[in-house]
């Protein structure tokens, strides 16, 4: 992702604060019936901030077919404003819609809504601990929300130390044993350790400026990458880093330094969790036991704006979201694990996140 695009994202996310109380106008239409295949890819398309044009797409890798505006067509209702992420648990898909302050629960076979969690500040990601308990991270809030997925209710909060409502966010989550680890991104430099039995922050690890991703590999190593901030940021501006952290000791094992001005993001794992991928203008691939950053990219950017990334856990195919110009329909590019182009297809505006069915 180019540096100017990173700055664009900062501006966009700063605008979220101004629109934190924005009302969503639901647009109703006609319902369609779907029966989605067993293996496929959901794509959450962010849409433009305050336009209410977020959408959900579904791609069938076997047939190379795509269904766009799936949520709208299945429910006769628009998805909302800024679709942030999606997670699947026990046949239910949970779509986090940031600026509409809501998480929709859908049947992953039909796309139909079966419930929703409302009154969230500005939700980012959801992580499940049981059928009755999940954590929801937020931007512009110094709390992680505790929710009951069975009743769709907010049941409590986890205060985050040294974070204000105006500056700070909690983002992605991974779990090791009874502990959940959370990266703090906006104007932060910490990874939190939460005891899920007491629902409290029990430790934190300081990394570089603004860690943007969090994954857990097959060796129980946590990977996070920092974006280094941006020029003129009141929080600072530095060269980004990729971190390998031992989940057991909660200590940094390895720091891989990028060049000043680089903008790495979107760290992802393959299905066997022995390789990591990320975006830094190009697409990069590295073994989780590597001691040095690769010298050549897995995929060249070819002048596109790589915005999202995922790996098919079954085939190992690499999917890259191209935001194009942030205004028109985005494109998904599909490559083999060797880097050969297999397919490309249009989805919604600003495809940002993926969820495998």
C-alpha cells in the first residue's frame, strides 16, 4: 500500500470520530433466496464513510462465481456504514459494521439475518470465548465490550489502561490458553494480555508505533506489524517493524525492521500456519521460522492499490483486494501458492476484509 493511501486511511478513520453518532438510514428492497456452497470466501466491502454503501460479497472458488450485495439481496436491507470484519462460528457469520455501531449475525448458508448486537461505540472485531461470551474491540473507546452472542446483548466492559476515548483503539484478537491478546493501534504502541476468567488486562507489551495486525502461528508465536505512524502525527513517526512474540512468555523473540517510509499491513497466515504474508506495496511471503525478511516479493503490486489479503486455508491460493480508487467497485485478484494468476472479479466498494466458509 502506498504511503499516500495509508494517510488516506488515517483521515478516513479520524472522520469516524466525527460520525460516531451518525444515524444509519436503512434502505429496504426485495428478498432473494440463496444456498451458498460449503467452501467459499465472504468479502466485506467497507463502502464510503457515511454513505451507507457497505456490502457483503461471496465467492465460490470452484465455480469461479461471485454474488455481490449478498446481505442486501438476502435481507432486503442495506448492510450499513463501513463493514469492518467478519467471523464465522458454528454456522453463523458475524459481520462487524463499524460506523453503524452494529454486528449482524447471519446464516452462512442463506445470508439471512438471525440477530444483531446494537449500541456498540465503533466496533472493529469480535472474538468468541463460548456460546455465551465474546469480546468486541472498539475504536474511539477505552473499553473492550463483552457480549452474549446467544442473547445479542452487551453484558460488560473491559477497561483499557492509559487509553482515552479520543485517542486509541483495540483491534484484532488471538487466544492462547485462557489469555486473549489484543493489539492497540490508533495512537498506541501496545499489545494487551487479557485474562478471560477475570475479564481484565493483566499485562501489556510495548512494540513500535501503531501495531496493525495480530495472528498466531503453528508454533504459538504471535505476529504483529507496526505501520510507524505518519508524517506530522502527534504520536510520532518511525520505521515500521514486524514482530515475532512468544505467546507463553509474552516476550519479543524477533524484530524485523523495515525501511523508513514503508507501510506494511495485513499480516495473514496460510492454512498450515507455517507461512506469513503481508502487504508492503507488494505482497510478501515468509516462513515463520525465518531469521531475515525476504529480498523479493511474492507478488509485484503492478501499480495497483493492495488493500486486503487472505490465504485459502485449503488450497493455499492467495487473494488480494484492490481498492482501485476507493470510489468504484473494487477487484479481488486470485493467485496460486506459486504466484500464478487464477482469477479476478469485481466486488463492492473498498473490499477490506475476508472470511472463509
